[in-house]
C-alpha cells in the first residue's frame, strides 16, 4: 500500500509531461498540414546526382 505513495505522483508527473508535450506540438504547428505528409510520399523525387 505504501508503494501507491510513490506511484501516484509518478503517474501524475508522466501524464503532465505527456500533456505538455502534446500542447507544445499543437502550438508549434505540428498538426497544421495533415495531408502534406501523405501526399509527399507519392512525389517521385530522384535527387541523386547522375554520373
């Protein structure tokens, strides 16, 4: 039962870190262009120099 004294604050801390990371990603524009990444995979760019 005494282990809960340690586990509950650790769980709250990890949850808070996850939430703050998610909010940081929202504010920095990580989720602005959701279709761009899906369409970039279809573009054939051969950027290797020809020999």
